[in-house]
């Protein structure tokens, strides 16, 4: 049996938990699973907001039966067409064949492409409204947060926003659904990891969406992943996090990400970290890129304003795991970082040159000249590493803004 979760008057949660999938989008680890959130508004007309992954269709349909009984569903509001939210659609239509599908023009195109559905589709535009009886839905187009068809749906009377993938987190909902029913501490870092890896490329569209929603009174945030946010301090924090991350702003801390085959590059990383700590940086995260999963590395890089990358030369290029990180950060359009870099080689060094080219492309502010070791660390390269660590610490702990394409001399 299913005990319906009523979020507020006539609004019910009918989502599901996925504790079996190992990788979200077959890329990102899910050590504590993920939820696929769907919602029912039970008014004079019934509106269902998004569906769930196809693997959970049976559970999803049973939940709808409990909430609705014999009542039909009048509208399916499709805020996002990604298959983890639209996957149950064809099974839903088999059971409720008269549902009118509500989305925008891009939604309609994807409905045909994914599911060969062209009938009974209501196309809505930005700011358009739909009455359910006692409640009115207003639709806001938020393209590229993080697909081109994404939109958000706002209930005018209850001040509830159905945000699609925005404000989502990894992690299942273990018992509680609403933030007031659970301890939200776990979800904050998972929100950063979700944003950095899924939405992080689209900072400018996120900023546009936040401006569009800026005048709305928001008392409930219903995302498609993670908790329902109702506590005022949590709503303020959630929106604030998205505002900060989409501006590529970060906290005072340092990420050192490196590749190392035989330990010499790693020892440089250790020296840099030790000196940064000695100069007052408390938030230091080190990632051996042969071991740390990329999603956690990117999460930490989005959290902290200092970034140092180190790589040995490998086949005249960057170490493969380092190259993977560099490619990812370029794709994410990462900005506003103090950057340092170091490398090593045995006979022909190219890693430092390639990391410098990466820094130029990203328009980071470079702290110190790079450190490059040949074969092994000597006293001179060790001192250079210490200098990089101390100068990076000064930058991180200052209130200085990042100056793109500037190189700050070491002292």
C-alpha cells in the first residue's frame, strides 16, 4: 500500500526512489541513489507534473491510483522531456488516454521524436496561464536549464514552483519528502555535484531563469530530483546556491587535482598543499585523478576559487586522466578561478606547456610561474612548489577579484 504524501492542500507527491542505478546518465556515481519526482494537483481539474523513469512505471501508476481513485487526469504538464522524467509517458497514456499534454513548441517536437506522439498536445508560451479551478498555473520558459525545451510551472495561489531539473540533487528521499521531514545536510553537497556536472555548462541561461523568477513569491520548490523545499531558510539557500554557481563564484578554498604515475608529481602536490595550509587555507581538497571520480572533482572545483592542476607528460601529451579533467572544465565554461599548474617529465616535457595553453583558453588568473620537474624533485623545484602554495593561499584568502589572463608573480 502507499500512504499519499500531501505537500500542501491538494498537492501530492507521487515520485519514486531509485536505489539500484549505479551511474546517473551512465556517467555520474549514485552511491545513495536518486529520486525521480512527480506531483499531482487534485483540483476541479487534475494536473500531473512530469512522470518518472520507465523502470518505475508500475509503482508510479499505483501511486496515482491511490491519490486519484477513479478520477481521470486532465493535464500532464511536461516541464522537461529527459527520459528519466518522461519515460513512463506511453504507459500513462495507455491508462489515461484522454490526458492533454502541456508543453512548449520544443516539447512538442521532442514528444514526436521520442514517442511518436503528435495528438492532444497543448502548446503554451512564456507567461501563459492554465486554470485548474481553484488554482492557476503560469508557465515560464527556461531554455537550456539544461535542455532547450525546459520550462517551469508556477501555482499562483500556493506560490509553488515546479522547477524541472533546476534545484535538484542526487540522493534518494529516505522516508521524508519535504525538507521539514528530513535532515537536509547531505543534500547540499549533492546539489553542488548535481549542478556542476549536469547544469554547470549553462550559467548564463540559469541567470536568465533566475531573473525571470525574481519577482515571484516562492514558498515551495518542487524539483524533479531531491527534497521538496518549503523552509524559508532552505529556499533562500537553494536559490542562492544556484545564483552563486551560475556566476561561477566560489568559496575560499583550494582544489589540487593531479595525475602521477610513480609519485613524483604527487609529491609536488603534497608540497603545494602543505604550504597553502601553512598560510591559512583550511579548505583544501586533493584529488588523485586516477582514483577520484570526475564528478566529485568537478563538484569541488565549482565550490572553491583556487585550482591547481598537475600532470606528468605522457606520450608527449597530458596524462590521460588530467586531459579528461581539462576537457570537462573547458566544456563547462568554468570561469573566475585563481589557477596554478605544475608538471613533470623524464626526457621531453610538454605537460606544463599544455596546461598553460588550457589556462589561457579559460582566461584564469595565473598564480606564479609553473613548476616543472625533470625525473625527480630537487631543492629548487621543491622551493618553487612551496612558493606556489603560499602565493595561492594569499590569493584565495584575499578579497581580490579574479583578473582574467593575468599572471601574478610569486614573491
